[in-house]
């Protein structure tokens, strides 16, 4: 998914009525309520309650998934940097990924993984 597509999803989530949303049955059909109990829309006689539940939970699920994606992208970037550092080891013995002097993983790699500097 492109950054533009993710930004569009985030913009739609930010513009929607704040959650949590819930599904209610007012006797005349299911409807979606906001956190204050106001009806957002009527679903009429929903043929499948599971579909309505999906819509209701999407209000919280989509922002949570976007947050998790952003966290994983940062983690992946840190791991890529750590691998670059590990592969570029410049110690005086062997150097590189299989360097006997650099095992276990050097402290500079752990710092990069933790989001800190490399030195």
C-alpha cells in the first residue's frame, strides 16, 4: 500500500465521528450509535448482523491498524539499519556479518535497534 493510500485512509478515519461506535436495535431495525448514544445511521433490517458489527468495529480497528503499521515501519527501518551496521562491521579481524570478534551482536547494533545512535 502506498503512502498516499495510507494517508487517505488516515484522513477518512480522522474525519469520521469519534468512537467508540456500537450497534443497537431500536425495535425498528439496527442502527449505529456514537459514543454519546446518538444514531449515526439506520441500517434497517440488516440481513447479516456480522456485516453491521464489522462496520461498527472498523471505527476503532482502522486507526489501531494504522498505528500498528506505523510502529512496524519504524521497527523495520531500525532493523534494516542494524543489519547494515552489522554487515559493515569494520573491526580489524574479519569484518562483516561473520566476524568472530563481533559475535554476539555488537552493542552499536543493539543501540540502533532500540532507536538510539550507532555509537
